[in-house]
C-alpha cells in the first residue's frame, strides 16, 4: 500500500518507481490519497503507528515492512518483494 498526498512532489517522484514496479515486476501497489481523504488518513495512521508521519508512506501487509519518504527503485522493489535490505 502507498499513502500519498495529491500535491506532494516527493510522492510524484515515488510514483515513477511504482509504475516501473508494475511494468517490470507485475507488482501493483494499492494507493491511498491522504491529504484530501480523512478515511484514507485514518487507514494510514493504523499502519504507520508513529513509524512514519509523512508521505509517501509504503506499507507491506504481508511482512509489515515499510518505507517512509523517497527511495530508489531497487529499495522499492525489494520492499514489494519482501526482501530484507
């Protein structure tokens, strides 16, 4: 899952990695806009648990790993596949 803000420039950079992840690896990440949607914001708080209070915030429900902020493509791919760095 990715939690992002609609106008967030860092989130727009991360979006490039998520698109590549879908195209290259066939992994699609569900996205939740949190700056304009209070329900999605509540969902983010449930998973963030004070680990990350900003966006972009990526959370992998399978292994409960997360990424906070901007990361390179390899880090995003490893996160999505559950590979420990």
